[in-house]
């Protein structure tokens, strides 16, 4: 569901769909070099970003965006770490990745994206949710630890593992309603979330 953040007015979290491809590309191209390197765990060229953005919204898994004033300012991804048993579920292990534009940090967007990704993973059959980041990425490490992830450092990288509870019938119902609402927003108002050029 397009969830309005409770503690910071002015941003909306919703699932991203193929119709959001241009917003995803614009977002990745706007990231400063440090944020882009943190997100991709290393340096990525503009051509690499364009290629990744072109396939990101149609790859296995799901993406969520944080929109502020009509522009995508934060983006979270949930990707399976193995074969998916069906088109409705992911593998029991999945990986989360996300980033928020530097100027829009410290507003709760990262925490809201993390919570939305964890909820989505839970309802797609994920048991263990992993977050990998560079060991120097303090904000990501603090966020993962805050959500209960067990952190393991391995040289320049750190892996955070979070064991998820099983969904309930009510939580599955809520997730279905939320996704339907997100899809309706995306296709009914495709330019609503996009910033003016």
C-alpha cells in the first residue's frame, strides 16, 4: 500500500512496476558517486547504471520506492538468492538492497524502505533476509542492527541476516490489498509521482 510515513510527512512508499522504469533510471543517475558505489558495492559507470535500471523492474523480486514531492528519492530492492518455487514466492533466502539520495537522508526513508522490504519478503516465503554492504557503510549497518539483523564482517563487506516470522492470514490479506493499491496508483497516475522536468 502507498504507506504515508508517520514520522515524516511528505513521502510515500509504494511498490515499483514496469511503468516506473524512467523514474528508476533517473533515480540511479542522480545518485552521487559515493552513494552509487555503496549501493552497487563498487564503482559503476553510467552505462552500467542504465543497463541495470533497464532490467531492474522486470527482474525476479520486487522493488519499492520512496517518493517525495513527486520524485523517487529512495529505492529498495528484494531479490531471491536461489530458485523461486513459484511466480508468487521467492526463495527461502533473499537479499535486500537500498539507498536514499544524500540530500534526503535522516528523514526515516531508509527505515521505512527496510520495514517494507522485510514485510514483503515475509509474505513471499522468505525465511532469511540478507543485507550486504561495505563494512564502512555505517548508516546501513546501524539500520540492519536496529531491525534485528545479525551482522557478520568479512573483510571489506558485512552481511546482515534477519530471520523472518511466518505470515498470518491477516498479514497476507493486507499485503494483497497493499499491492493492489500500489499497482492502481502506478498505472492510473503514471506521472503523479514523477517530478516535473
